[in-house]
C-alpha cells in the first residue's frame, strides 16, 4: 500500500485538494441567491441498501439516470462503460457480459467461472453472464459501485457491482413509445404503459423493447452478415400499497434473442487445417491472416439463441418510524445455445457447441434501522441456489461435430460433454453508520458467506475405431458416441468479508472519506477439465481494497466533483488460458489461480452546469495493474509470466461530454450532444499477446434532437463511433496449440433516427 502514496502522491493530492479548496471558498456569503435553474439536481442512490444522497455516500459509486443513458445512446449495458472511471464492459465471445472494474473481473463465458463484478436487477443477483448483458429500457437509473462490495452485496462483487434499478409503476396513467431505425438494418421499438388499476393502492406497468439489426461483419463463406441481433425484452410490475407502511410488488421480466448467426472472430495470424475427403489423401490448407476486421470466413456460426426470464416478489413493512423489514424472493431461468467457430476458417478445425440450461433461486431478508439520530443500520440473511446443466461439443483437431470430414495434425478427438454444476450459498450480514461527532461518521460492516459447489462431468467421444476418424453424423443429434468415465467433485468455501469506513464532512459541500474492505469470490471446478486431476477444485479469489475519496459540490451547486484514490491487494486470481498438454500434445484449456496481483490508481468524476442550457460531464481513470506472482504452462513447461499485463486494465481512460439545450421557438426545444472517450492500450486476453492487444484509441458520438415544450414529442438523430474505429475487444490466443490467434471487434460506425411520444 505504500507505493501508491510514494509514486502517485502528487496526483492524489491534486485530485483531492483542488475541489476541497473550491468547496471551502463557496462557504463565503454569496452576493446573490443561487439560481435554481443552474443547480445540479440531487441524485438519490441505494448503494448501501438505503436511500441517500450520492454526495453523502462514502463509496465510489456512479449513478446514471434515464436522461444520461439517452445522452450516451446506450441501448445495452456496454454503452455505459466510457462514462464511468476504470470501468470496462463489453460483449464476450459467448454473448456474455464481460465486466471489469479497476482491473478486476472475469472474461470466461462458461458457468463454472463466476463473474468478478456482480450484476443486480432490482436487487436480485443475476448468476449467468449471458443473462447479465442487459438491455437498457424501463430504467430509473444504473448504479456502478467500484471496489469490493462484499458486505452488503456478497456474491461475485469482488471488483464491484452494477445495479439496474427499473422505473416504478407511475402514480398516474402514462404511455411512452419510441421507434427508431438506422444503418445495418437497425430497427427498434420501445414502449411502456402504466398507471393505477382502479385505485391509488394498486399500480401496474408493462414495458417492451424490440431491437433488430444486421451483423457488423460479412461471412465470405456464404455472403451473409455475421453477428446480427433479433431481440425482444419485456418487464411487467404490479405494485400494491395497502397502507402507508406496507409495500408489495411482483415483477416479471424476460428476454428472447434469436439472431440468424453468432458472432465470429477474425484471424490475426495464419491458420492451417487438413482436409480429409473420403478416399483421398490429407491435403493441407493454409488461411492467411484476415485483411479486414469485419470479414470472417467461418462455417460454424448458425446459432446464438438466448431465452431468459425471472420473477421477483418484494415486500416491505415499516414496523415503526425507525424500523423496517424487507423480503426479496426471486426465481430466474436461462436457456442459451451457441455455435462458435474458434478457428476462423471454413474448415471445422475447432468448432464449439454449447447448450446451456440454468435456473436460480434467491431469498433475501433485510432489517433496516434509521431513527435519524446519528445511527443507521442494515442487517440480513441471504440464500442462493443455482443449478446449471451445460452440454458442450468440441472438435479438438479432427472432424467437426457438425459432420464435416476434416483432420488436424492427424488427431481424432471430437467429444461431447455434459457438465452439471450446483451452487448453494448462504450468508449473514450487517452494516451500520454511527456519528462520532457532528461531522464525523464511522461505518462498519461484516458478512459471513458459506458456499458449496458440486460438479459432475460426463464425456462421449465420437469416432470410428476402425478408421480412427470422427463419424460424419453430428453427435449431438445421433447420440452415437462412446461414453467416457464420469468425473465429479464437491467442495465448500467460506469467508468473512468486513468493511470499515470513516467519513468527515469538512464543509457543507465536501465529504472526505477513507475505507478498507475485503472481497471474496468462491472457488469451483474447471468446467473444461477432462481428468480427475484436471477436475481438482480451484481456490477462491480474495481482495483487500483501500480507498480515500472526496465528494464535493461547489459554485452554488453548479459543479459536482468526486475523486478517489485506491489500492487493491488481489490474491489467487482465477484465469483461463489455452495450450498443449505436455504429455499428449493435445489442446487443453487451463483454468487456474494466478497467485497475486495489485491494482492501484485514481479517479475523477465531474458534472458542471455552465449555463442554464449547457452541461458538461467528464470522467478520468488512472490504473496501475501488475501481477506480483503468476506461473502457467508455456510450451508445456511451467513458466513465470508475472511480467504480463492484466487483461482489460488500460492505464488511462476517460470521457468528456457536452449537452447544449436551446429554445428554438415558444413551443420547441433543441438539444445538441457530443461526447468522446479515450482508452489506453488494452490487453484483451490473459496471455497479454501483443498480436491481440488493442492500441489506444478515441471514440466520438453525437446526436441532435428537437422536442415539444411539453416533452410529448421528440425527434432525435444520432451517430456512434463517428470515426469508424476498429476496436479489438476480446481475443483467443491459441498459439500454444493449434498455433494461431483470433480476435473479436466491437461495433462499427452507426447512425440512427428515433421518434418518441410520451403521454
């Protein structure tokens, strides 16, 4: 922890001291009363599981409301990443949400690899990363909590938490409809209808978002686009308030995505395969590196189907002016089917099939005490159950499970496996704040978590022993494989995760705080393991996070500036890498603990109202992330690779946005918005391959809109990635075996036109 102060003390002092000095100046009597039209509205968050002002929370948290999300033109969760310091969110190779905060996260898409950043929908944890890639509609706000949140949030919040808070059913009848179109065949329709049902005690809403677009890449094999979208998401809520002290709500939400194709990688290096026509000798074919990031040559991209839904029952009762209790009961279900071409060629060299069926149940009970007398507390119990069954088919270098006669290096090892994983988790937690003095508050919390994981894996091998090649019949349809010996394991993990904070209200406009917290993510079993040895449990991850920060408002509440410096001592990182087995020489996937790392840095968020019509938003993140110990297989030999860079941890990132509103006529208002984002060099996968690294880049977005004075009608035209930057967001380094590297790229330049009606 010493290094952050010795190396970066000037940065830290500048971030914390400058806004504080401004805040102290604002304590002087003003010459005139503040102009309320220029003041930035107070933001209420529930980061500590109770409603409070963002500026009073001694936690690094960003809150993006519905208007801010519109400004960012964010239709899914990854559209938020540039507005929050040291946040990385994108769509992974398995249509999964890849989320990293301050260098901590997880980019593996399979069920055994828990996320490092928890995603919550209305306080319900979403276990599977495919279901966690949320569409942004019917939203009140999204909160991004940075740093370990192991006390109040528990599961998979070692790096932080992303909280989606949906809009409440309105007290009066309301209707919102928005339709849009754009390039790449983009079409969207979003609608929300809600209001009271017969009386003010019973309210309801229903919201729908339908989006479709063509893929950003073209597949030269069939001439079709690759990676399209055909998605419909919905949410319905029934809220009942029989008394002022009792609230009950029932919410049903879901999503169905049925694209024509999955999203495929491009070759960054050459790939060689061996075609094996019946009755003919092997014929090697080499495919050169791709010449364009949006041209793919694949044979296995015909499926990426997602069906996810959930139901949540919330009930809260105010027992007195000080005490309240709340229950949150939820069930969620997900089916996900994927065909992924991980060789980037028309040959079925290494094609993957995933068929996943998952359901989860959670129950949380919380009691809150708040007597407005200098002491507040939250305590509760949490239970979580998850059951996941995944069928995965892979051709390890010979004939594809899709039935094409191809052999790589003369091997014949295609297989299909089903993996059943069950997780049980229970936790008890408490968190409290106590005013030691009128301006000094002590916060303390602790959580105990016990998790049990059980996993069983069964293989079937598909080959004809007489000719030592895989059968041409797709094995996942024929079921004609040779069963292997099942492997299984069961293990439990537990942890105590405390948190301690001290905050000082230096002025009415400035809050200084310091905190220390522990985060925990349980271990498990490698869902790609093929032997009892490979199926040994991997260890949990833990982190101790230290933070010092400032929340400040100044210039008569026209400027909000929040800053933080942090240090994370990160132990037993869970990482995925690919290589060759040192004994058999065949392809293997390794999921191991990478020993130790540390991440440290600084952050600044700024919102300023220059005039009644001009608003500025800015965010800057600095991140210094390094392994301290890390050894893995390289060339079949255990090698020290601690000099590698951490994945998705750029040194510098930041964004700047300007929104200008102007009255065009007595009944029309115009808005112009521009924003830009910078991200430094980023390593997209665990080996830190320079071939797959993304160099620093800048993105620019903009929109213009015209709306009526009563906000009933709006016409908006926008564009994202104006300069058409080609950005790598994920990579497969298979240079160890079979000897190539592949990359996925983000969206191209897009434009859109939307019309909205609100009643």
